[in-house]
């Protein structure tokens, strides 16, 4: 997952609003969103290489999402799959604060990551570079491949578009959120971050929706949890930038 724009509270009808893009190499095997056979309460897509996920929610209302921290110089040898962090939280019963305290002990076993865990009522943020737990404040936030609310162009644009839409509408239409996620406009060079991948690739990675020959947006996810605990989860999948289809799920948190 490379972009998560989300809103916690601050809306009259929704506890949690998430609009997220998962960017990945096209060749990495993936299963689209479903209730897992081995964990039937868990709704998420699945990385079939590491057998974890990048974003998921359970029937009890546990929520988690993860992005990588971009660092091309990081040694990836002998690192665990970051997707197992989400699997462990979503399939467990530990309170998020305690889960993150335990995770601190193992933080160096994973390559750089940002993590959101909690519930629609209360979310926490953690990354394994600073190793500090932060309670997410009410309002609109953005997370890409640096830290929470780092003002990268895609984060700022996504937050602004999400805030503008949610402020003006009491009832949200998922299609509008997907339109935000599909924005493919590249940022001007002077606003690009410098993360060590070169200016050409920084430019290609700057839109909300990414498409390159080998890497790009594989899935867009819209998650809505209303004040009555009704969940709407829609995943839109892509193959090399071309729309494949949608998977939609609705249920009520128990």
C-alpha cells in the first residue's frame, strides 16, 4: 500500500473513511479482497508471496493498513514480510496499544514501514524508524512512503480532495472517492521529494495513481464505516493500469 488518505471522526455520518491505493510490482502474486478461508472474520486482499495483507478489516471492527518507507539503500536480506504484521493484528485479540508495544521489540526484523491499527473509533500510528506510538487525531490524514502527513504532493492533493468532498457531503458516494484515487497527474519537479530513486522515477511515483511498465497501482480500496457500524468495503483492481473489476462487501460490525 503506497497511499492511504483517511478521515477519522469529524463527519456527521461516518466514523472512518478510507481511500487507499496499493502500488506493487505487477508480477507479485496477489488475491483480491475476500474473507479468508483460514480466517473467516478477516476481509482483505492477500499477498500470495508473504501471505499477509496491506489493508484489512474484521467483522469485529479491527482495522489495519500499512505502507512501506521508501529507502532504496535499505538491506532487504533476512527481513520478514511486512504484511504479516497486519495479519497478526487483525487475526488477534490484543489491544492496539499493547500490540504496538510488542511490535517495538521486533521492529528491526522488518524493512521500513508505516502502520495504522485500531478501530473505526480510535486509530494509532507507528513506524519502525521512530518507534513511537501516536494516537490519530480527528480529521483528515494522509500516509504514503514517508511518515504520517509528510507533505508529499500526492498526500497533500489526496487530503485536500478528500476533505473538500467529505466537508460538502453528508452522504458519500464511493465512486467519487475512486475518482480521487484515479488521479494520475504528475507533480511538478520542484515539489518532488528526493528519496534516492532518481528524478525520472520520482516523477512517475508522484501521482495518486501510478502506472509504469513494471510497477504501479494494483488496487484501490474505499472503506466506509458509518455511525451505526455499517461497513462498506470496495476494492477496485487493475492490471497494468487497466481496470479489471470491483469486489464489494457490506456487513455490520458485531
